[in-house]
C-alpha cells in the first residue's frame, strides 16, 4: 500500500510540480474558458439574428410579399444566405472548420485565440439559430396577433412578447449547447493552441506518463460542466418561479 501511495505521489510530482508543469494546466484552462466564453457570445448573437431572419420569412413572408415586395426580396436573399450558412456549418466537422479558419482564412493572423473564438462562435451560431428558430415557431400565432392589437409592430412584438416566452422554452436546449461548446474547445490543440487538452498532452509527451495529466484534464472539464450546469439550473428555476 505504501509503495503504491509513494508511486502515486512521485507521478504527481513528475507531472505537475517538476519544471512547474502545473502552469501549463492553468494557462490551458484560462485559454479554454476565454475561447468558450467569447464563442458563446458570438454564437448567441449570430444565432439569434439568423433565427429572426428565418422565422420572419416563414411567418410573415407571404404577407410581406403583398405589402412590401422590395422588403420581401431582401428578406428572401437573407434567408437563402442563412440556409447556406446553416447547411455548410452543420454539414462539416468542427475540426475541419477550425483548420480552414486557421490555415486558410486567417493564415496571416498571429492571434490564435481570436481565430479559435471566431471558429467556435460561427459553428455554435448555426446550432443556436435552429434552437431559437424552433422556439419562435413554437409560439402560438395568436401571440403575434395580440401584439398587433396592442399597436406593436413586428419588431416590438418580438422584443416585448415573443422573445421572453421563447427564452424560457429554449433555455434547457440552449444550456446544453453551451456545455457542448465548452467541451468542443478541446479540439483547439489541432492548430497548436495551448488549451486545456493540449496542455495535458504536452505534459504527457514530456513525462511519458499519460494517466495523471489526462485524468486531471478530464476531471477539470467535468468540474467546469458541473458548475455550469448548476448555475444554469438555478437560472431555470428562478425563471420558473418568476413565471408563477
């Protein structure tokens, strides 16, 4: 038993204490959180805009075609662009998108974190868009009519009546997308970004001891997901209480 414990301590010291290798984990964790945080913001903003365009076309397209042909034409073009974006992003692997962004589109950039944020944000936006669009389409059409009866235009109806209801409907699915995004950032190491997973892999390569660094990385991801799930669960319960 004592030999096993001593071996475990020696392995821990080798992987994290020697040469201050723990700093690799801390730095990688910081990069992972930074990438995930800003990618979520981009994904939500981009996804919400695309969802509004697509749901507006689906719900008000025919009415707009009669009242405002020019506006309908612009909306139709935007809707086609959004469909192409969704098809391409959801139809190709995240790793391939990241490599295209890093090695082709932003090949001359020296800001690796920025490139990763854009790649993950654009990818997340496609999934958020469909989540939000599904929420908007699930709202009873009578809610839109109620907004018009109150004198609201389409934008005001969306802001004051539809969006608050949609947010409560899509919150669980949206939270799941955030968690998936956090874990997807683990592929950032494919383009040399020193995220949490890459940091663990660097330690493994230096010490030839895979167990300790990879288990540590897995546990850190698990803790991050548990904390995020707990916070989002509290938000969901709070919204449910406010609804009552």
